């Protein structure tokens, strides 16, 4: 069974965050504030799969005609994004993924339609492209895809990463991804050939509980796994709403390895929700100016592990 029929591919991952740099060996493209997906497209068929290989088309019915944009059977790597005033809106995107009612999904699709931004092609008309260099894959992508309101090819520049990062900063966009021109595609692997420059660092944590601090103010208790033990990593208040904590399942038992000081009256929840937290980079210990950016259903909670322990 080939790569397309198997439906088992996983997106290649970005290795790390670093300071912006210029290099003739790299291309640079804007980092979209969206959900990573592989799009399996052929005449009459669209299948969108997230990083957990979960089908996503039911959540984004406005993308059911993406197959009309390609000339040949292919697998595209890219991101689903929702734009508000021309800028990626992660809140609207994340809200969509949490909806289950078809009518509400259709309403959101009408008001805030999503698009797919493709930045790589890993399969084309029976051929596995993973072993071709990135620049060649980019050429194949552009040749095979006709852009529309619902699908676009990610633009890139060569050599001038610092200028693009400065432009992203000025417009308060998420950041820039730098990729070696000759990089191969390793499904599901992190590679130093792809790095990112971001205004803010973002990281995944487990929601372990919350504290009500006022009538409309909540502080989310966040944690990470150290192997099989859930370890307290701090609090985040900014961005946390009544809707946020309402999505969690309350439990009587603290899921952490120990109740941290000052959290004796917390409301504990099942550690089954992964949340994305954004914070100021280059800090040690406690997170600096953390902001809750939403829940993620494309990452398994057990995968949220501490890197150093």
C-alpha cells in the first residue's frame, strides 16, 4: 500500500526556536497560527488529518472542495487557518475544533470560514516525494495547485530571515520558519533543518485544575508529565475564561504528584486536556507573562513530557 492509500503519514516537526538569522542555504516563510494538517486530495475526495491522524473535515465543511484545486492525486502538508481582518485568529480556529453540533459548525463556517495554507508536498501521483529536496517539493506543490479562497500556497523568501522576522514582529504575527533548501522530509520526526523564530514562545501543558480568583477571573493550574508522574508547572490567568474551565471535567482527586503550596482549595480536573500556553522567551523557572491560547486535540496528554529531568 502506498503512502496515500495507507493514510498513516505524520507531519515533519520543527526542532527548536532560535534567534533570527540570514543564510543563503535557507528559505523563510511566515509561521501561521493554525492547526497543522496533512491534506489527502484526489478527484472527488478530500481527507484532512491532524497530527494525531484524526479526520478534521467534519469540523471544517467549507474545505470539502479542496480537491478541485489540484491537478493530480497528492498529499499536502500545511495548516488550517481562520483569518480575521487578514490576520490568523487562533481563538476562532480553536473554537471550531471544540464544536460538535453540525448546525453550529456550519454557522461558524459561514461567519469565519477556514482556509488551508499548503507549504509542502510529500506525495504526487503515486510518487513519494519525501526523499526529494525541499526546493524541488516546493516546485511540485506550485505546479500541482491552483489557489482559491479556500486554499493557498505559502510564500517564502530566500536568504533574508531577519528582514522577514522584523516584518512579522511589526505586524504582530506569530513568527517565521526557516528551512534548509536541501532538507528532506522525515514524517513524524523533529529535524534541525527546520527551525523557528517567534515573538513569543509557546508550549503545551496539561490542565490539572483551576482556582476562581474573582467573579469572572480564573487561574488555570498547568502541569507536565515526568515519565508517568504529573508535575506542577505553574499557573496562567490571562486568556482563561469561564468557557475555558467549563470545558474541563472536575474530579475530587488532585492529579498532580503533590498538591503545591497555595493550591489547597483548587478545583481539580481530569488531566485529559492539552492546552497551549504562550509566554515571553528566554526565561528560566517560572513562565513569564503566560497567556492561555486554547486547547489542542491533536496532541495526546501523555506526549506532554518535561524535556529535562
